[in-house]
């Protein structure tokens, strides 16, 4: 039984494929997370091993809003997942937890928000940036509520 050899690539190339820095690729290799082959003084990894490592280490934060809404209310979300569900950035979720606008749970050094809390605060949490523009309606034009004969009175300063 012959085994077909996979293409060998350098660790910086593997880092680019995995979407990590060159230093992270070396750290994965030296810790044994990716098997390496040494030729001379350089380390190489097979392309198959890089793809296998990628498929096993996908982050769970990449869920769509529909998937997050379908979860049970007792499930805890990371700040990134809660931000996706609410529609704000992860650091804004953290700021809202610290100011008390959002309830979070700290487990060791990481913060989590329940699905129920994220759904509840979806419309009430303060979002950064400009407030949304008001729709242009004919009813929104300024109106004079009192009619005056003559000039308007000046305010005392």
C-alpha cells in the first residue's frame, strides 16, 4: 500500500493559509499541534495536515443570527456571539456589561451572556455611533403652535 505524499510548504506559507501569523504557525508546530518535517535547518508541514488542522479548529463564534436565535434561552454566548445577535461590536457588549445595561457572567477570565439576555436587550442596548435617521414624513415639518400678532417676545437673559 503506497501513500501519496502531500505537498510540503513552509511554516510562513502555512500561516498564510490558516490565517494566522508566522509566529503562531511556528508555535503550533513546536507544540506538536501540526506535524512537521525538518529538511536541513528548515521546518515544513504538509498541506493536508494544515487543512486538517484548519477543519478541526474552526471557531464556534462564526454562527449566523438565525442559528443564535434558535438556541435555548439558557445557553451562554461569548461576547462576539452576543454582539452578532444584538447587532453591536464585542467590545460594546463588554462596556454594556460593565455599565450594567446588560447582564453577563464571568467564568474564569471570560465573559458570557445568556441567549435570553441578548434577545431581551436586542432593542434596548445603547449602540455606538450616530442615532438612526428619522424617516422623512410630511407630518414631521415644524409647526407654529401659537399665532402671534407682531414680533415674538424676547427672552430675558
